[in-house]
C-alpha cells in the first residue's frame, strides 16, 4: 500500500490530506482564512497559515493514526495560486521531505481538482467544467494532457460571484451552510436585462459584473440584480460546456471546483445532461472546495509514475496552467 501526505495552500485554505492507493482517504484537516472585509489578502492569509500549519498537520496525522515516517511521499500544490499563500505550503512540504527523507511530489492545484472529482465520482473520460474562485475552464483529457476547450477571458466565475455580493454589501462570509450569498440573495428575485456574453467557446464576466452593479446603483432591487446576474452567468457557462460536448463527443460531464457546490448551477447541468442523454458527475461539496486530500491523491498518482522534485528546486508557480502538466494515467 502506498500512502501520500498532501499540502494545499493556494488561496484561502491550508489543508493537509493523507490518502492511500486503495483508494482511501485517511485524513482531511483544514484551516480556512476568512477576511473580516473585502477579498482575500494574500499576506494576511499566509500569516494565518503560518500560525495554524503545525496544528493542521498534527490533526491530519492523528486522524490517520500515522507518523510522518510512515508516509511514502509528500505532495504539495506549487500553483496556480497566490504567491504568499503558496510559499507557506511549499515551505512546510520541503521541510517535511528534507527532514524525513521523503520524496517530494509537485502538484498542479487545477489538475488536483479534476483528479479528486474523477476519483470520488468514478467519471472515466468526462468533459470537465472546472469552476472556482480563481479558475473557470472547460477541459478534457487528450493524449497525455488536459486540454482547455473554453475558459473565462477575464474574471473567474467564483471571483465574479464573490465580488458582486461584496460590492452589494452582502458578504463576507460568502458561503453559509454550503449556500453562496449570491444564491441566497437571488431567492424571490425577478429577471432584469443584463448583458449575456459568450465569445466563441469562452465566457466573460467583467461586463456582467459592471452592469449588475450599475443596475443596483440605479435603483434595481438587490434580489433582482442577484437573480439576473446568477442566471446569466450560469447559463453562459452551460452554453460553452455544451459547445465543448458537441465538439468532443463526450458522454460524461464532471463539475469540479468550489462553485460546483451551487445547487442552482447543478440543476442547470442536470437539465443539459437529460437533454443530451449524458451522465453528470458532481464532486461532493466537501471536496469541491480547496483541500489537502486532492493534493495527496494527485500526488499519489504522480508518485506512482515517478514524478518527484528535489526540495531545493520546488519553486512555486503562480500561473501554472493545467494544460502544461503531463498526466500519465
């Protein structure tokens, strides 16, 4: 049995996960940084990570009933993400690998979201809709890499949602009991005209954000703004996903990333799946958001294919695209 410990620290979560190749999740410990106001402050988040890293690591090892000496490798998310946050996780993982003499495995955060979704849902060869605070992309495996068939041209869907509710005075926290503030605000809303933008196979949300805020400041009800912005943003994503399906002929769709936890978005993809006769897979909400388990699992896959890096060469890559990573399985 192969056991890998994974460290995640790309944005608002410092997580440590431990998995085996059965496959089995042995541990999942997390600390989440929530800013008092505004968006994520990378240096403040990194400072909180430093203060909580040892506790989270100890909690994960206790959950698994293991010592660091018992794991076969240490995996770490080296990007994409926020530099100060990434450096905390990288420092912790380098130290563990160096002190205990363990192989260090470099993991792309975006690929990890895809792989934990595949592992937990059993999706074989899906079109992947990856939607989070920092990423929005339609991807599918072709050859030895995941290829991007559509993506946002400006802000990510999750970033759009967070910024909108923050500017409307509704958050943080953005998510309460698994429901995003935009979805809560949209209840009881009615449709108003806002721009719907799809450019080829790509989406764009910056213009929608500007128009939604302008409508609110011009007197539109906040519920109507939230409802309309949400429906347009989600629907445009479904459209570009359907174009990817038509191009690639896939019979499965997999939703991954934090926004995949939105019940309203899932309902739209359920309608698409029924219409096109597809099988829809949705990563469980607990693992839709950032976590150490997805880094450990992807690290395990890479480790079994001989992918490691010397600790002194494990540099963070803030803009490390998933379509630049070789996947061997």
